[in-house]
């Protein structure tokens, strides 16, 4: 049976060192370990879109910021599938 991970973050703003220490660093380690067959990392925007229905542009910008933060900390789209929940 394939070993699969699904994890992610809500796009409430830029990620910070707490995100890195708490989860992003470990995601990069798991991605590079070869232990899992598939790794899916979601930008979980559905609730953020509901909470910010009057300002969807804020959510769109936060999605871009989170995606850039993912890439800058070492998540590799060649090894992990990065996706936006609402798309």
C-alpha cells in the first residue's frame, strides 16, 4: 500500500518562523526522505474565502505569499504536489 501525506496551511497571511519550526522544516525533511510515495501540500483557502467574502483579493494575495513561502523553505514541486484547495 502506498504511503501518502496530506498537509497544509490556511492562507491567513505570510508564514513565519513559528510555521517553519512547527511544520515546514519537517515537511521538507519528509519530502526528501523518500519514505513516502506521494506528498500533497494544500493551501487550504475555502474557509479563508468564507471568512473574507467581502475581500477575496486579500485571500488571493495571501495564497501567493504562502506559495512563495513554501518554495523558499525548500518544498519542491518536483517532489511534492502543491495545490490550492478551492481550485
